[in-house]
C-alpha cells in the first residue's frame, strides 16, 4: 500500500483511478467474443467454457432436484442457523421497502396512480470463481421473492467435481429457487441474455461478479436486457481520524482486499500516525490470513492518503464514489450527513463493513468503479417496475381536455388535440 502525503488536488484524479481501468478494453474484447460464441453455439459453448475456466466437463448444465434435496445434509447446523438469521434480517429490512402509493386526483375527475409489478423473468448471478458467495444469493433472492418475480433463474460457476456448492443449493432451497444453472463468467450472462436449450432467457440480470461478469452485464443491455448495475470487484474507502483503531481499520481494508486481486481499498486519514500504524497492522494481520496472496495483490494497487481535514477527506471520497465507505471518526453521523456518493456507508468504530456483507439486513450488491455516482445498490425496488394508470371521468375531461387541446395544437400535433375534441363534443353535444 503506497502512502501519499498531502497530494495537490491536481493529483487527485490519478489517485482516484481504479487499477482495473487499464485492462477494461482487453476485458471487453474478450467478453464480446464469449458473448457471440454463446449466442451461436448455446449449451455447447457453455460446456466448452466450463471446461476452459472451471476445469470441469459437464453433461447436464441444470442442477437436478435430487442435487438440491441432498444439499442441506452437507451444511453444518451452525451455518444453517446463521443463514436463517441473516435471511430474517435481510427480509425485514427489504420488507420495509414495499412501496405505498396513493391514488392522486390531480384535477376533479382526473385520477392517476402507479402500480408496482414484478419483473417477470429475472436472472441471479452468484459469484463462485474463488469463493462461493451464498450470501449474495440471500441478497438477490430475498428481494426477488418479496417482489413476487414469477421466474427466477440462478447461475453460478460449477465446482471442479461438476457440482454446485452445497451451501448455495441449501440457500436456494430456503428461497424456493429451483432453476439453477452450472455456468459462470461472461458465458453465463450471455446465456441469460439470449437463452440456450438449458438456460431460459430473462428480462433483467442481477448480481455481482469479477470484471468479466461485469463487462458482460453491460454488454447484455445492448440486447434489450436490463441489469441491476455494474457491481464489479469489491472496494472500500475508509476515512479515519485519530480516534480510529488501526487494527480495526486494517482488518476492514483486508476484508475487501481478500475478495480478489482487482479489489481496491483506500485509506484517507488526517493522522500520519494512524496511517503508519494501520500499515503495520496490515502486515501483521496478513501473516495469518488464508487468502493473503490475493489480498497482497490487491494491496499493491491500493493507497493510503494523508489529507488535512475531515471535510477534505469527504470531498475526496464523494469524488471517488466508493462501493463501501467506512467513517472511522469521532462524529460519524455528522460527517455522514455530507455523503453524496457511496454504495453503502458504515458509521463508527464498531460497524465493520463485513456485517453489511452478511447479516445486518442491508443489501451487499452495490455499484463499484465510481458508479455510486449514479446508481443505487440492489433493493426491493430493483425487482419492481412501476406502471402508471389513469382514469378520466367526463367531468375530468371537461377540466383537463382544453389544456391538452391548446398544448397539442401548439406542438403541431392535431391528431392529439382531436382525440380530446371529439370526446368533448360527445359530452357537451356540440
Ligand atoms: N460489487 C458487489 O456488490 C460485489 C459483491 C460480491 C462480490 N463482488 C466481487 O465479485 C467478484 C467475484 O469474482 P470471482 O472471480 O471469484 O467469481 P465470478 O463468479 O465473478 O467469476 C468466475 C468466472 O469468471 C470467468 N473467468 C475467469 N477468468 C477469466 C478469463 N481470463 N477470461 C474470461 N473469463 C474468465 C470464469 O468463467 C469463471 O467461472 C470479486 O471481484 C468480488 O469482489 C462484488
Ligand atoms: N463485500 C462484497 C461486496 O463487495 C460482498 C461479500 C460477500 N461475501 C462477503 N462479502
Ligand atoms: Zn465482502
């Protein structure tokens, strides 16, 4: 982790660059090729990529009901209980997001309202390249179920023995999801986009993944499929003042660094002592971390930056727009008021980001790569479309009709005006 002291504002843009940005074009080209291949060769291509990337020769791409039924027996009771508790918390938080909308009478007799309707066919991508993220299945499956999406298709990379991780299957069973496809990476996204013999096409694709998955999701939008957001390699930015505990800060940085070599972690502090102690803590904690090699790679591209004030640090963070923002400061709520761009914010010394990853109730599928500037994380809303309805009575048309006639004529769209005029004549008998 490189340290920068009081960098001039003209250097900030370079410090805010994501490391993975340099390979973006290469990844896009790779993904484009995979996409076209899956669209042409369907299941055959999916099997070839499983062999190439996941090291497994697959016959059936779909998980069988027997495989799902056998999963629970392989999941320790303690883990089952933890998953059920996390499920309950996530359910509770997302249930509170149900939209309550009123019918609005904008003029007497002019009634307008909206109805939330679930996206009909959704695809959930569950990462599994280096760690089977069953927690992500809770984050996507709970709101999909709450929204009432009728068709839910889950895809995840197969394990070396051709199976899907038992905890993912157990979690799917808990959520009542039974269409499970053994496919990962860009090829899975391509399959969900166009459909194959084994994979149903969907209307919207959800879920995080590495840069290949994220680039593929962005490509899917060109084929008329919606996506939740670009949710790529994990990030955390920590703002730490001199009240911060270096061991906690180091652990939080490492928790995101261990996701993948292209994870990005940034520490901002107005205390050089906190930066130095955190750096020492990182080195100490790395020695006992099973994924130290992955985390170390991510740390090579990560930064610790000494700035002057909490306001300056927040300004930097809002420009960077991190996926996760931790405010390890004396008055986190006060500083938090000024956050304008971040996926999810963690306040105070006892709010580790890892709790949001698993079990507090908030969603961990969040925008990365600066997309927190213009996207929100996944919520119940992501699985709902809002359809507007209106009903106009004769009294209503007498009230609003003349407004429309005037505006339509002014835009030179006489057929619009006539659709009103004919009815007004029928009402008034003129
Ligand atoms: N933003 C979020 O909300 C969020 C949430 C959870 C996880 N994540 C991120 O998800 C990612 C999970 O990554 P992962 O790799 O472990 O699993 P993954 O499932 O996203 O990707 C694995 C697949 O990538 C494909 N792949 C690997 N190397 C390739 C190559 N050279 N060319 C083409 N395709 C290739 C393979 O098909 C493989 O099956 C991590 O970066 C993690 O930080 C983000
Ligand atoms: N931190 C990830 C989102 O960037 C989510 C996750 C899943 N499991 C552990 N963490
Ligand atoms: Zn995490």
